[in-house]
């Protein structure tokens, strides 16, 4: 039997965290290529460290690179310019990592022909999954975004600090992490047990100086009454955090997959999102699972919902679907398993891409503050956050 009263913790990291810099760069490359060819294939990995950015991986696309590895005219320069612009937008102008002066290495190469033949549509064969794997989607009614509260508040704290920094708050630098522990009573979050925030800062500041910036943000973000006299605070607990970002620690694409998803409140299949075009089911099917789970909860059919889908590489149809309503369902989970994929035309990679409109340059915006719990935008970003299946789902009950 599930416990109704407990403590739970989630963390987030800022756009300036070295791993998130890597994610942003990888997704910037995805966007650049999809803008040139909506059917481009991209698997771009990024390494960041002191004054160095390295990208590598396999790609294919019209007007980008031919099958022999020859770049289209000017594309290599466009990639470097886009990468530097992304780092500039994050805000890195430090001696150890500066958008204008870091060394840039591009090791992208043509997509493997063995992968291409399995994934591409041909004759009567539909487009297959870009890899085997399991993908999960989750939703909970504990926040308006239908996300775990611990993660939602962790994201909001860092996003607000970034807004202050971009607005001219000179005491803050780009690298930061947050961690929120909430106490749940009768299954609902009621108060903050612990708040942890570590943020890179300007030279010469102490913990009290940093707390003067951070604490008002935390109090603004958390609901009234969540901060109590018993809340434990750790603001820059190491004392000094002047050296940060890729100069303080190397960053790699795809190392913050729990931050990207549900903060540990739901299972994860292990595949990263950033740097991958939407034929890769690690990304697109995870988005579809979130879309379906969110609509189930938004329709009032459950308080919590987890959906799992699995794939085999090169095979279009999913191998399985599993729906878990965590004992809160107002509909038989088996009914959802038999009907829900039909609401989006099936769960083949092509069906998902077409239903959610994923072949667009919409991915750099996902690289920080979570891929889920965001607002769908006019350009097609975060389309998986729409709740446009609610009426159809209610009709199944």
C-alpha cells in the first residue's frame, strides 16, 4: 500500500550548468539542421570544458552534408556561429569560458548506412524506430502544470534567478543548482522541509550576500505557507562558488535526464533527449507518453498516470504499452491501453512526429528548466503539453 505521508526531493540545474550548456549546444545544432531540412537526421553530442567545445555524432540532411561527408557550402561556419551565439545567450563571458574565444571542434560525420536502412521508410516499409528502448511519460495533479511539485519549484527557482541575471543582477553568474524537499501529507505537498541552492556568483561575495538574492526568490516561488520555521536552508553550502560552468567542471550532453523529465517521481528509460532529431524515439516517444499521461490526468481520469511504450530498432510499431494509474484511476487502465494510442493515430515514429508537429526547429528552448510542464507556444514548441485529447478521453470512461 502506498504511503500517504513522506518527504520527497527533486533537483534542477540552470542553463549555465556545464551539462546544460552541452544540451543547449546539441539542440542548437538540431534546430539549425531541421530549419534546413525538416527530415534531417541528427545525433549530436557535445563536450564542454575550459575554453573548449567539441561536437560529434552522426548526421544527414539536404543542404547540410552528403553521404560522403562533404559539407554544403558555408554550413560549417553556420554551425560554429550558432554554437557561439547559444553560449553568448546563456551569458558566458568569463576568462575560463567565453563565447567569443573558446576553441571549437566539429567532428560530426555522416549517419551510419546500417542505421539508415533500418530507420528509413522504403516501399511498403514504414519509418522504423531509431533505436530500441523504453520510454515513459508521467503526470500528477499536484501542480497546475500537472508535474511533480518538487521538480516544478526547483525549476522555477533557477529560472527566476536567470531572469534576474539577464536583467542585470551582477551578483549572479550562469551556473546554478537547486534542490527542493517537500513534505507530503495525505499524498499532497504541504510544506518545504529543505531548500538547497548553489549559484555561481561575482568575485568577493560571501554566503550572506548570495542569500540576500536567493532567499526572496525562493519565497516568491513556493506557495504561501510552505516555508516555515522548520525549513532547513543551504545556500551555497561550500561557501564560495566563483569558478563555475565548463571552466569548473566538464559538461556532456544527456547527463541530466532526471532533471529533464520528472525529478525522480517517475521511471526513466535511460535515453537522453537533447541533440536528437524526432525520428529518435528516445525523444519523440517520451514526448508522446507525457502528452498522453497529461491528458489522462487533465481529463480527471486519474490523479497520477504513468505510461510506458517500448520499441525495437527499425520497427515502426511499438512492442508494448503499459498504463499505471497508481490506484487513483476512474477508468480501467486496460481500456486506456487498448484505446489511447488510437487517439494520436498510433505510436509509430511517423505518427508521433506528425501528430505533435515535431519536425521543426523547436528544441533549443527545451534544453533548460525541463522538457515537461511548459507552455505550448505559437511556433510549435512544447506541443506535447497541450491537453486537446481531454474530451476524447472522457468519452472512454
